[in-house]
């Protein structure tokens, strides 16, 4: 979504949104906020019962691999002075 100040806001799957704008945004992103699933083992649905996202993973390695792919994509778009913030949950962090 284009904003009045010329910036953009993307909602949805990190990889889908990132791939859609990666070439145009290469080296230009100053802040990327990622809110990945919290490895709950559930499928989440919208109010009209369509699948919103699937948060089931075979193990922590598979979960981290998916998050890593998103981070690699974002890294390519990040400006030299840019920052990535990743919202995590205790379930996703090693103990």
C-alpha cells in the first residue's frame, strides 16, 4: 500500500511481500518489522473460516529455516543504516 509520504506498507506473508518488491527496494529499506508465527502448532483462520496461516512445523530447524529465508530476503533490501526487528516468542527461542 502506497502512503502519502511515498513509503510503502506491505501486509501478508513475508516472502510473498518481499519477493514482490525486492528489486525495487534493494538497499532502500530503513526499517523492516517481522512478526512471524510463534510455532503454536495450529492453523489460524479468518473470520469467514479461510486459512489465514499455517503455524505447524515439523521441528525447530524447519521453523528457523523458514524464518531464515525471510531474513535473507530482507537483508538484501536493507539500507546500510537499516534495521530489522523480529518479534519472537519464548517457544521459538532456544532454552
